[in-house]
C-alpha cells in the first residue's frame, strides 16, 4: 500500500505541474507476481497513441464518414457546403489527435496516399463528381487542403501551446517541425497563455448588477470609501469588456498570465484590513466618473505606450492565422 500511495502522489504532482488530469476509467493496475499471467495486447498504447495510430485513425475516419454518408448520396441529400461543414467540424478534428507526436508519419508517401484517399471520398461525396476525377482538382475547386498539411498545422498549434507553457523541448524528431511553419517569427512571441492555475484565496468582492438595478439607483453607489473608475463596457447593444474582465477575476480557474497578475495585485490591496470591491457600471449612460474615464482612455490611445516592449502578450489567434496561411501556401505549391 505504501508503494501504491507513493505512485499516486507522483501522478498527482505530475497533474498539478502540467494542468492535466487522469481518467480513472482508463487506468489499469498490472499485478506482477510469480503465478499471475499477463494478458497480451495487439496494439500497445502510450498516452492514447498506438503503434499503428495513423491506420487506426483512418479507420475511425471512414466509420464516421460512412455514418454521415447516410444523410446524402451522389445526386441527393445534403448540399455540398453542409457536407464540407461536416468534414471540417466532425471528421477532421477526430483525425489529428495527439498529432504533435506522430506527425512525421503523415509526411511519408504511403501515409499521404492513405490520407489523400480519405479526402477524395469526401470531395466526391460533396461534389457528386466521377470516380476518375482527380482529388487535387476537387480540392482546389472547394479550397480543401490535403490532410497531411492539416495534421502538421495542428501539430504546430500544439507545439506553440507547449512552448508558451515552457514545456517544449527542441532536438527530437517530432519537435523539428517543417521549416516553413517551424521558423515562423510568431512562434517565439511571448503570449499570455499559462498552465491552468487555481486561485481560491480571493479576498476582494465582485458585484455585477443588472441594468434595471442601476436604473433604480442611478446616482448612488453602494458602500462608502474611495471610488475609482476605469474604462469599462460598451453601449447597450452588448455587455462589453468590463463584465468579461470582472468575470475573469471572479473565476477560480485562470489560463491567462495577465488575469493571474491582476488577481494577485488586487488581493494585495486588501492588506491592512482594506476592503476592495469591484463594481460593474453600464457604460455610456451618463455616469460622471465613467464618462471621464472613457474620455481619458480615448485620449491615451492617441499617444504611444510607455514602457518596455512587448506591452502585453500576443493573442494565440495571431499564430493560428499564420499557420493557416502557411497551410494555404503549401497547398498552392502542391
């Protein structure tokens, strides 16, 4: 029991350091004893990836494809755009699972041929083309890139996420991404992503009243003390960024470095028996302090920022767009 407890604690420390979890239903205890016979497995797995992972994924892709094929035929059923939407939203996300580990396999000629066969079946089902129509021509017609490029793109996104977490190791085969995507300048830009952390020691309060409540007490703020305004939400057509920021400060789970720093700093303001309460006010509704904050914020945008660069971490969508551009360029070359 002591050895088992040590193993469980080791797994717990690993989960806390990586922000991942372990599914108890997928964990098996193997008993090693003199009279215990171990069962043989045909396809051993490591982190959910089998030795013949690409073959297994292609088989699952075909099963899902033929399940969707019941909804359309060569001359009847769903429209081509709906079929392509099913391809992008249902079929493709299942294929590149854990692609960061096995993407080099997709670069081989045999794997490319198998993936191209899958893409051809989808394209012919969507367009109703003859079997003799080339897959490349249909792909160009509907702007659908080859699957091996999609797999490499998904691997690059996963590599960027691990790099932001500080868990990316260079020098291994699967970490040497193709030059075009591996050398993108956006790959080395600092981002706000971080391993999910949990914040349970919140000592400040957050209040988000409805607009009806504000109309009832328009000229009064609850409580006494110093009142500070910041540039807040938008017009009545939307809730604005003010509520989004406050809800992020309320959440226990944090995945942004900026949000985590704000939580720590605001929590420090509660030292020496100070009470801090963050209150949302509707924007552009005549609240004097909020209107002044809006004008000052608009005035500040006309001047260059002050401080060391980068001023804040880059959004992940920046690299995602660059990876998408790389996939389109490689598709054009082929």
